[in-house]
């Protein structure tokens, strides 16, 4: 069960980020196999929020992580949860330092969900774009599908959204976000071992550049 935990802090989000990074080994040790902390991100312009991607064994682990660990960090004042259903991960280039990261959340007509999913899960994209992951999400009624992209430029990304995604039959609305910070929480070697156990994951040997400080 993969969940994005959006963590809110009215005035101390940088402190919350730093504390999550500092405490991540201790938290993972105490949580054991209940969950795997994957990575931390921050969306550009969202000054009061950071997002933690976690794979849980069950709902009990989700409760434990939030109630007994994250909520204890000074400055945390709220949470929102995005469950990712039927997630799919994709190969990435060796070097992503010059690529920008974006996420897209779209609303689709309920009757068209299957068709839209099938069209967007295709890894073939225009030159200059790479898909990172893709999943259903039903966070609220304006959100049906979520995916993450790497792009050579914002112009390439915006063109793809406008000319391809927005024009798909069944797509009602798209919301786009720029990711300004990403912090992996497991080593490259551990990620390889972890990802190889996921039936939705492809080969992760290409991800080494993603886990370099």
C-alpha cells in the first residue's frame, strides 16, 4: 500500500523537512517491516507543506507512523493522505540532474477511468519527457489519476499536458505541480532490492543517479 503523506506546517516546514531527514533512520528502525520510507518531496509554491512517499504493510502501520512519529515533530499541524492504487513505475535515464520534475493530477469522468488509465500508462512519451510513476488516486472528487514526470524543460512539459492529456476523451480537468526538492530515504542498493520485489516495478538499475547526494 503506497501512500503519499502530505505534512502541513504553518510556519516551520523547513524545520519539519530537516527533522524528517534527521530522524528517518530512527523512525524506519522503530517501524521495522510495517513500512518503508521511500522519499520526501516539496512542491514549488507550497510553502507550508512537504510530502512523504511510504509503502505500508497495512493500515495499522500508517496509523503508527503518523500518530507515534510524524505528529511528534515540532511544527507539524496537519496531514492529508493520497493512497496510490495500481501504481506503475517506469525506467529513468542514468543522469537526471538537468531534468525538471513535475506531477500531474487529473480528474476523469468515472465511466472513462479505465480508458484514460490505459492510454496514460503507456511509457511512450514525446522527446524530452520521462514518466516516473503513475497511479489512481481518489483523494477527493477532483482527483482521479496522479503521475510524475521528468522533463527537459517546463515548455516541453506544458506542451504535453495541453496538447495530449487535456485532449484525451474523458479527461475533465488537469492540475500541474513543479517539484522543487526531492530527498531519497533509502540507498540505491536497498532501493534495487526493494523495487525488485514490486510486481509493478521495472528494472531499477538505471536509478543510480537518483540516489546521489
